[in-house]
């Protein structure tokens, strides 16, 4: 060691017979060096050991860290580890995937053998797969599980929208912004240019065409099967993936009554930047500045050879016609504020679930109401679900699983977007405040069309 080398050097260079004071100096240096050496040895301590599981099997790759630091190591192929600690007060933290963490104070021990226990809460979690259920620890395929609590944490209009951002590789796209609009789900990208890309939906073991009409409060869990092995169970229908939905059922010796509700407001945060009335009036003037005035006072268009720079503005009276008085009085119409308004959506759910040794039942009611920001668009949905299981023998169980959904959708006029180009000088109301069917330019009033059209589906 470095200190021992220094001591030998002092012995060689010191003549104790000639210089007595040198002897004293040597003794002081020696004592000081010995104290430093002992302190250094006492501070550093190597701890070794072996890590096994409950069955005595060696665990490879277990993380062994000094708690509160980044210093540590991992176990080798023989489950062995070796780590240097600073003092006996240090705490060793053992961690391994699928096992509970273990902590221990080093103390005076130089050998610490550890047995880690399995994290049964994570490994025993049941995941629904195509051919039944499996423990999460036994899964080998690509399965993503989404719990109902995570889905319902952000209220949305449909179950498909609740899957947005909840599962890796699952892309949810809303195909309509209207109330009750559906969503498209694509798993791991589109696979066909001409065919469908929607996954196969399975609800309680029964294939269905879609999941938008199901009540999210009735869902226990959603599993997304993404790999090609699902085709071995469902065939070609599973080429775009499978979404398995498990609904809530009654539990043995437990009765529960649940009620949930929420209400929210839909507000337009950003829209097109429209011309204000003054800008629109000036734009119309500029658009007609290609006219030239004749000696007799008439206006002639000069499309060919005319110089727009020398063109003149026609008078506002002739340019705006019967709307001229609105220009003078600055009587304008804000079509956007009349057409787009905040809207309310609300949801109510009531469920009763109970069970005994041989009978389990579940019943639920749900109601969803969404008003559109463009009246009279709206969507209402009522759900009723009833489930009962009767155990007839150890090997025979009889069950009924029924679901009824009634929905009513009212859409706005298809041509309603015309309000974007309507003149702010038009007045959609008469003197009594009622909507007029025809505007000043002999065009149909989009607000009147939208209110009186009939475009609903059930």
C-alpha cells in the first residue's frame, strides 16, 4: 500500500544514531500513518452473498444497490454478488422483476444471503385472452390490458374514444365531430388499401360489429390482442387484431349498488379567423374597383386592358343595393355567434350486482345526453344490461347475458357551413325576431334551414 511504502522510505532515509530528533519525528509519523490506515480499512467493507427465490433457485440479474446512491451491482450466473459499502450503516436494496423488493442493514456482516419472494399481486393478475384467461406471468403473446378505472377517468362519448392513448400501438381516430359520432380503431397501422382495417370486437365471448353503443360503466376490462397468434383462434377476421371486452358481473356473497354521473360543457376554443364587418365591406369595394366611370356617369367594367390602379369605387348605394342602409347604420350580423354556441353533455349510470353460492346477477341502466354546439344537433343513448348466471352442477352453468341500447341522433343541415360565407349585412330575423326563410339576396337562410330540417336517426 502507499502508506506502507512511505514508512519503508522513512526507515531507509533516517539515521537514528546521529539525529535523536529524527527518531521522535519517525514515531509521530508512524503513529499518524497507522491511524489513517486503520480508519481507511474500517471505512471500506466488501459484502458478498447469493440471491435465491423461495424455492432455492438462483436468481440471475438481481439489482443490488446501496440505498440512496447509484452504487451497486447485479448477481451473476451463479446468483452471486459482491459490493463495496462505506460503513455498516449502509442499507442494501435487492430488486428483481416479478419479486418484492428486499432491504437489509449491512452492520458487521461480510456475507449476506437473500431469498426474494414473488410479487403475487402482479403475477396473479388475470388477463383475458382469446381462448380463456391466463395469469399475467404466463403470457407470451402481445396483449395490452386496459382497466375500467383508467378508461372512465376521462369522460368521453364512446368506449372507442376511451381507448385513445391507453394502449401502445392502438390508434383511435374520430370519424365525425357530430354528437354521437363514431371512432375508427386501427391496431399497429393499416394493413389494407382497399379492405377494412378495423379489428375484431369480442364482448363476453360474442363477436359484435362495434363497441360505441356499449356503456363504459358496464365494462370490467379491455384486452387488446395485437400479434398474429390471434388468427389461430379467430381466423382471418383477426388479421387486424382483436379487442376483447369483459363486462361486470355479480360476485358471490356481495351486493353492491353504484350510481355515477357527470356533466360537462363543450366550448369552441378556436375557429376560422373571419373578416369583421368593416373588413368584409372594404373587400367588396376592392373587388369591384375594376369599374371605370363614363362621361355620362355610368360604370363600365374594364376586364380587358383596364388599369385597376385608375379604377374607381362604385358608390356604396349601387354596390350594396338593399343592404346599403345596414352599411350606414352599421347593423351587422355575427353569423358565428348565432351558429356555434356552448353545449352541455351529461351521463347517468345506475347498477345493482349481487350473488350467492349458486346464483349471480347484474343489472344496470345508463343514459347519455349530448347537445351539439350547432343546434339542433344532439345525441341521446339509453342502455339496459342484464346478466344472470345459475350454477346447476359442478360442471354445468346456465347464464343469460342481454344488452339493449336505444339511441337517437339529430344532425344539423348538411349545407349549414354556408354561414361562413354569408354577408354580415344580411339579417336572418324579421321585425318580430323570427327567422326568415329567405335572405335579402334571395338565398335560403342557413339558420332557418338548420332549424326546420329533419335529419334524425335511431
